[in-house]
C-alpha cells in the first residue's frame, strides 16, 4: 500500500512539474464555491472542523512527508502562522500520509513545524481538487474557496493574498 501511494505521489509530482503550477481564483466576475466541510482530529488530539473557523481566513495545506515541494512550502506557512495566526488567520496542514501519526509527528518535529496538522484521506483532497502536492486552498471568512494553488507559493504572494482578503472582508465592528 505504501509503495502504491509513493508511486501515485511521484506521478502527481511529475505531472505538476511538467505542467507548471496550477491555481484557480475567482473574483467579483464569478461566484466562488463553498469550501467542503470536514471534521477531523489534529495530531495533538484536538478536534478540528472548518466550520469552527468561519469568519477567519483559513489556509489549508494538502501535503505529505514524501513530497519534497511540501517541505519547501511548510516553513513559509509556519512563518505566516507565527506572524499572523489567531483571530483573523488559521493555518491547517492536511497530511495525506499513511504512516502512523507518531511518524508524521516526528517528521514535523525535525523540521520545527508547529502549526496545526491533521491526517486526512484522499477523499477530502479530491473534494477540494487537490490532486498534486502541495496544494494550498485559501478559504475566505465567508467559507468560500478564494484561491487554490498547486505547487509552492512564496510568502510575499501569500501576504498579498491575505491583505487582499482582509480588504474584501473587513472585520465586523
């Protein structure tokens, strides 16, 4: 099973590299689709759902330990989580690993990644259209997919995106 998943991952990575990064974003000219809901358990044992973060911008990162570009993306997300996480921003890593959770936790600890992580399955990734890794899905405060990006996205681009969402969805007074 692990070998089949690794082969599947290699095929996806090669596809993304061959095709370049993929992203979608809809603006005022078209409606955004509602982000699929989920209820999972984080690696730290706490329950997590998308619904509990309504009113915040949420960055979902679909990743796996065997994905080299994911390893590049994660420190960027950690820096955003450290700088902006809280009332307005929530970052959640969604691991598609089949390894035991303790192995995933050890992998994260070696890389000093501390933002919330949950292990999910392929169905949730497919529900979001995450067919390559990493896939970042930015959910706006209204619960709609604001942007999807397959491949690594740099901090300046993410900061600009978060600032744009903050302007479009100002906090309620």
